[in-house]
């Protein structure tokens, strides 16, 4: 089975929610999946062009209120079928974890215990901040008046 371009399927997933511009997609990525999935802005726009050329999406050229050109992308039936196929197939393992903190702890015998303790304590603070962001996100999602269809999976 050929390797799946994950930028491609991420954009197909967002377009399954409705029509969007590249800018709309950038904002959605920043406000949703960026906690666990990064997409380079330099990959989004070329991938949108590729989706159109492969018939997975269509584009409507419009103008913004300020008169600037704006491309609005829509998912095609072929694009939806490709997204559905990807969702139904098993996931491939992610790349090996590369965590500099763990690497430093692995070689921790070469520094004083205080250095390693400080490293672990700083990481604990980061994790607590991340948990606080997740709690805020959960509260915001649970209080939404019109919950998106995917909300139960987000939670």
C-alpha cells in the first residue's frame, strides 16, 4: 500500500466540513489539531492546488471584501471517497519519538542530580500547562450551543 500524504488527508478532512479558503484552513489548523498535528503553511497552499489537479477538490475564485483574490475550496465526491477510505484503514505507526529531555535524562549520570531534577520539574510544569489548556478547550466545547458532529470524538 502506498504511503499516504497526511497533509492531503488532513485538508480533505477539514474540507469535509464545508467550503474554505486556504486562510480559513490555516486558522482551523492553528485552533484545533495543532496540539497534536503540525502542518507547515508552506505545504497547505501547494497541497490545495494538488487536490484540485487530482479532482479531489474544486476551487472557486472570488474576491474578498477588500477586493483581494480569494480561492474557496470544496471537497469533491472523489475527495470524500478518498478521505473515507483513509479513515477506514488502519493507522501506520508514527515516526519514532525524539524527545531531547529523555535523551538528556538517559545520559543524566554525567551531570549532577540537581540538573536532571530541574529538567523533570520543568517538564512537569509544561505538562500541567498543557492539561490546563485541554481543560479549557473541553469546557469551551461542552458549552457550545450547536455542537459539531465531530465534537464527541474531540472530547
